[in-house]
C-alpha cells in the first residue's frame, strides 16, 4: 500500500480469527486507507545498484491515482512492480567451502500487484466499498539446493522462476454510522495459487 494512501495502522496481538478469519491466528496488522477526497495521483521509483557486480540489483515502481467521480462516488487505483535480481550462481565460488558447487547466493524476487477501490456514499451516514486486487510473486532461482548432489536440471533452472504465488481478492464493505454506534460489515472472496518446483 503506498504510504500516501494510509490513514492509520492498527496492530492487534493474539488470535483475531473471529473478526478477520482463520488466517489471523497470530494477530493482525490492519492498514486503514484514506478515502479519496480530491482527484490526485503520484508515482514513485527506486533503484539500487550494488557495489559488487555479482550481487543482484533492485528496482521498484508504484503509482496511485484516485478521486471523486460524482457527488456520491469516488475511486482509487494503485499498482506496483518490484524486482530484485538473484545473485550470480557462482558468487561463492572463491570462498573456502567444502561443497562443490559452492552454496548459492540470495535468490531474486519479482512482485506485481494492482488494486482498485470504488466507494459509493448515498448518505453521510453510510458508505459502500467495492474492492478488487490481484498480486503475483515469483522467485528467481539462484542455484540453491536441498541435496549436495547436482542433477542436470538444476543448472538449467538458474535465472528462472521455480516458485510462483498468485492471489486475487474481491470484497464488498458497508460502513454505517447510527445513533447507537458504528458498524463495519463485509463479505470477501480470496483465492491463492501457489506453484513450487522442488529444488532437490
């Protein structure tokens, strides 16, 4: 979530499954975003070039745009791309190690995400949020292995993705303000695909 879209962050310790679902057994970090009040947008970029040429560099970019569509509707769209290259497969070749080949360095990662929010406020006391998001995370294999033996497949996978996780979410939220208190109700659909090739 871009920093400029955050209103506040709540940290809840301990089990919170009753309110946030079975994935919240250890606690929740709840990021509450701002409601878009005026049309605005921004983009940020980041680049890191390591001093050592065999270490993987990083580049990131993100954007946010949002604002009112009418007197009762507003929107927000955020997206991001981040890539950290894997270290060279032979980064530890000159090290004093007993394994052959030497242990691999840090593997790389590629993250892509997009999220859209449509807010409808028919009255000052009630608001409906329709939100959809998709994210994809993949690794960049650096040659690490579970076993000391090397099979012909292992070197051919260096620089390729061996783990990919895709997640999609869709939710509808109602926020109400009543004389006796506030309400926050939602229904949410979430689906995750996790594909992994065994390094052994």
